[in-house]
């Protein structure tokens, strides 16, 4: 089983930047794909970015060119660098990991609020 802990959320001015971190522990050797999701008030959780073991990244259209997902394998940590933040980026951000056995793990979430 994989445990995920997010950090780095907070209040930010429009156009500002934040970097979210997701620290993984437990059966990290079993992780196949990691990703970041977000859920705004009254909306469904949506996929923001993904990262495969081979380093391939994917982004939802609304964050392309502004957000970057990356990982530090030595620290077992995945990051989401968010630049040029907009009011519509306000949401709770969740880290996600899918194992080789297709089991999904979630973190507890971290709040990002654009002070529009």
C-alpha cells in the first residue's frame, strides 16, 4: 500500500506561483503512474497532470504551459509547479498514485486559493 502526503498549498495573488509536493511512502516500488487532481467547490474532481515511470507528462488543457509535474526519485516526492495562477485554479489539490496492480492511492489534499 502507498501513502501520499501533500503539502505546499496556500493563498496566492493572481499571477503568482506555488509548488505543491507529494511525499510517497510504503510500497513505492509498486507505483506505475502518479498524478495531480483538483476539486473546486461544487465541481467534480478533475485530472490536472500525470507522470509515467518513463517520464511522459500529460496536462489538462486549462493548465498547459502554466503547470509542470515532476518527481525527485531520491526523495520519493512528486511536485506540481504552478505558475501564472488564475482564480479558476482555486481548488483542493490531490496527489494520486496508481500501482502496477491498478490500485489507486490518494493523499488528503491541499488547498490552493487565488486571492482574486
